[in-house]
C-alpha cells in the first residue's frame, strides 16, 4: 500500500479527509496525521510516506517549509497542498519547490482531488516497476570471440542470452544450421572444450555470481541458470564445487568455475 500522511491544523479537516476518502481505491493508506508542519516533519521521518497532503497555513511551521524539507530529504515524495482560500502566491511557491499541485479544502469531494490521487498512484506504481526492472541482476555477461566461426558465435549468443533455458547440442545445432556431429566437433575445436562442459561452466559461474551478489533464494537462482528443481540445484552445485550453495554464500570463497570437471 502507498503510505500517506495528512498535515493540517484543523482537527475536523484532518479526520474528515481521512474518513471520507476511499483511499483503498488508489492503493493508499493514511498512516499518520499531524497538526502542524513541525509535527508533520516528525511523522514523515517516522513513516517515510510516498504521499504528503498538507495545509499551507499552519502554526509553528507552515506547509511550504514542510514541503521544502521533505523535497530536500526525499525528492520523489508526492506533495499536495491544501488551503481554505485561494492564496496563489503561496501555492506557486510550493509548486516551485516540487509540490505536485494545489487544491482548496472545499474540493475534497471534487473530481480534481481524486485525479491527483490517481495520478500519484499511477506514477508511484510505474516508478516501482522501473526500479524492479533496473535492479534485476544480470545472470551473466559473456564476451564472444570474433575469431570463432559464425555458427559457433551464434550458438554461444543463443546460450548466454537466457541461461534459464536448457539447450541440448541437438537443439543448438539445429538453430545454427549444422548437424549435431559437425556442430559438436566445430564447437570443441573453436572453443577448446565440449558443448556440455562449456554450458555447465557458464551456469556455474552465473550461480556463483548470484549467490555472492544477491539475496535470491536457491530456488530462484536455480531457475535463472536452468536448474528448476531446488534440491537438484543444491546437489549439482556441490558436485561442481565441493560446497553447498548455502556454505558458498556464507563464506564467499573464491571457488573458480574453471577448475571443475562436469559430471557426464
């Protein structure tokens, strides 16, 4: 749920806003309220909400000062300013600071208020999705040797594009337009090791990287390297390295995937 705080020196306005708006409709929840900017800042630090709805004119610290502090601390926070009168000068100052908009307290039931909430919800959701995509760990980057024959370059590119897919030599040979026997011979001659050994090393290197650099579960890591059974992944990893995935993650020992012999 998207966290919201409401800051206003009028008790009736705060509680009325909290009670009458259908927050769940926008995947939101009011987690706290405050009666002035000073207390508003305290609850902001405590709850780190994504949305702040604040009155402009309040005692101790006004909404403009609160907005300034919030934007300095958390620039992505959505701020909506409230006022009981059309004080455009204050409102414009708040918008210059980064507030998303300005609305009269009498307009809570108007479409404009809900439009702001929908806009905030959509923007926050989109931001979260983009964040997840950008933080998704790369399983492996592999530099293809340009001296290899074109079919072998294509084969390695196919394998490394998505390690979650398990290709047999027959599958890859078909994709690059060679017979299985010709492909196997050409692959070993070009790369210096068999197709099976090469793919196993790739998967092991990727598994080691993910164990060291992410908090993914063993099941999730297994799926990313094409070993979709969690128990089998643990057995496979121990066969290759002599260590369980859990032990490897805890100790982060420098086990080099180039030093193992794949089990036929």
